[in-house]
C-alpha cells in the first residue's frame, strides 16, 4: 500500500512539473529595469521620508505649543501613534501579499500619507483648527483644543497610519523586485539597493531634523508643516511616474493560510510516526503557478513534517494536489512554514539590539543638555537634539565606502555575493551596539565626575548642573551606533526579504518594524523596572530628571550586559540557522530557482 502511494505521488509530481513547464513557456519574458527604475523608487522614498520625518520629528513640540496639550498627554498620544503605526505594517503587508500587490498598496498608501500630512498642515494654517495661542508658561491655564479640532487632527494621524502601514513593509520589497534574482548583476543590484535605501533614508532624516525642524520651530508652523506635505506630493508624482517600467508581483492569496495549515495538520497528525526516508515518503507537490522557489528538505522542526504524511483518509486530485489542505500539506508547504518559524529566534535577537539603539536616541539628548555644548571658545551652543545627527553621519559616510569598496574586496576573498553572510553582517551590528553602550557608560561616568569636581561656569540647564565635559565626547558612542545600524538594521531587512517565502515579502518587510515596536515596549518595561527597583536603593534612582543625581552610567552597564547575553544568544542561533534554499552558505540568491510566472511587466 505504501509503495503504491509513493508511486502515485511521484506520478502526480511529474504531471505537475509538466504543467509548470508548459505554462512557463506561455508566460511573457519579464523586462527587469533594475537601476533604471531606481530614480523613481529611491526618489519616491527620499521625498516620502522627508515628508513623514519632517512632521513627526517635531510633533511633540507642535502638540504642546500649538494645541496646548499637556506634555504627558502629548507624549502618550505620540507613543500610541508610533506603536499603532509599527504594528499596522503587519496588516498592510498582509493585504499587499494577499489581495492588492505591492504596486497598488504603495500607490494607495502614498496618497493617504499625503492627505494625512495635508490635514495636519491645515491645523496650523487655519486658526479655527487649533486653540488660541497661549502666553502663559503654565499650560493648565491655557485653552485646550475643542472636540472637533482634536478629531480633525486625529484624522490626519489616522491617514498617516494607513499610509505607513502600506509604505513601510512594501517599499523595500518593491524596490528589490525590480532586479532579476537569477543573474549575477541582479543579485548584486539587490544587495546594493538595501544599502542605498538606508543611505537615502538617513539623508532624509538629517535634512528633516535640521532644516525642516528649524523652519517649523523658528520661522512658521504653517510653512514648516506645508513643506513635508509638498515633499509627499512630489513623492507621489515620482512613484506614479515610473509606472510603465516597474515589475509588479501579483498576489497569490493569503500566504499565512498555508503556514497555519501546516501547523494545524501537524497537530492533527501528531501521533503518527515520522518516516525514515522523508523525501521518498512525504507528500510532494508544487503548484504549477507559484512565485515561490522550490525548497529542498531540511531536518529542522521535524514535527512539522507530519503535516505531509499521507494517510488512507487523504485524497489527492488528478493534478497531484491535495483534495483538502487542512488534512494534508505538501512538503513544499512544510518547508515554507519552516522558513517562517526559523526566522523568529533571529528576530528576537534584533529586539534587544533595538533597545540599545533607543538609548542612543533617547538619553544622549539628556546627556548633552547637562554637558558643555559650546563650540570651542565661542558663545554658540549646539542644540542638544542635534547631536543624534552624528549617528546619521556615521551611517551615511560608511555605506558608500562599504558598498563600493569593502564589499568588492570581501567578495574576492570569500566568494560570497555580499562579501560576508547576512547573519555575519547582523552579528557585527549587534556587537557594535554593545561596544557603543559600554563607551556610553564610561563617558557618562566621566561627565558625572566632572560636574561635581569642575562644573561649567556660566552655563545653566533646567535639569541641573552642567558638566565642563564637552558634549563632543558623545560623538564616539553615536558614531558606533550609526555603524551598528549600517550593519544590523540593513542586514535585518535583507535577511527577512531573502529568508521568507517569495509570496510573503511584504510581511517580511513588516518584521523589521514589528521588532522596533517590540523593542519600544521592552525598553519601557526596563526603564519602569529600573525606576521601581532603584528608588529605594542606596545609589538612588538611576534615571531621575537631573542626571547628576542618578546613575545613568549604571543603566548603560545594564544595557551592555544584556547586549553581551544577546550576542551569545545570536551566535548560537546563527550557527543553528539554515538558510533558505542552501544549507551551507548565506548567498541565498545563488541557489534560488525563483519562478516568475506570476510576475508581469507593464
């Protein structure tokens, strides 16, 4: 009986293979434009980020000064907005991969983002859309926004959430879709695209936190908020301007359903014994039309293999497919599910990495406020919030060098397409953020020591005494954080893009933002724990408003310790990990047999 079943499975697989070959011959050849499509996509991305970041980077100030919201209310609103935006990317990715495709999702989301920025800019332009200006320093004496004014503002936030839900997970995948993964130049183009994507993103951040924020705060909120809206409108024109040359991947239906089916069926068949020769005994079927590459069998998560065990109750159609996929899954489905499950431990390591990055964006501003920010002997003080630009500069200066000089040299040495493996690149970033945290601890220790032995003369801060230590001492830790981003952040998006099944690449794009959302919650939890456990300690609260009364250096040492544990955890996961389509190396593209029958060129 078992031999007959094996023969039937082999016959059905041959039939399905013949159908695939016949259909492939009928499909039109796809014209990948690669670099030619990049001006439209990269340009769209740059102006989109200039618009979004230009508004969001100064939103807290806008809510407290123009809408007269209390600081805690405005902070809570922004935290809810950021958290909702990051988690909404999963829904946007699901709709893209299941129903609409990345091109339509990006087009709709870009329009929604423009409308959101336009609505928010209107709240600054028209007096009836915001409360009257308040001269009092005590915001409790100010007139707050009316219900409909708040509703109008929140509608702008809602439109931005819809826009971000579609843009964030799809932009990277859509750009990578423009390169042919089956050619050497295409593989190199994909690797370079991820580098240049983050280069333009960081460039947009630098412009936004300097020029746009200056116009908003010191010139006019009306003009300052109109600029991002104009940027977003230009972004829309650029995106739709390249419509005729884009390669567009059609959705195949819910990609998550297949993963859920594998989990459900493997649980149903949990009592069955796994065969000794899985490749010969498990149900093997590949749909004739699928954008997913055919995956080889892996011996990890063997429990899931039970979903592909054929029983007497299972029925197979004449084309070789299972009559009911909730009772029988193919080996291909099982391997695709393994790809998703296999990524989770690596994703968890990235969460702790992001916690280290958050500290360099959060506490460094407070450190700068209580350090000597004068430029040399002049009276000019560098704004505290501006110091974060050094991490951006580090990233933007390093990426061109890495992409054009380092990678080609490493490629000749290692023979790998990206010079080093994706996980090696991520590992370097995870290690660098540990070094950054350690350096931060020593710098803060020095700043705190000098504030008591040699405080700055004639310099004051609302938070407390100012140390005579130059705030430029913060540059090394910020530069290391920027380098860490250049390795780990870019490595993450490339890793998710290449390791998820091809029909889940928008969902893969959302994983980066889900990790950022999870790290925000973890960071808040850590800070809360530190506050509660150190309040009654002999050292006092580590993180008070006045850093001189706290021990921020101890907190940095804590983050360093967590980072070291995370490095060890990541190394273990990386050694255990098996790349999709290749058991030995990380150059996934070298072994992928990407089937493009669902792609069409317009």
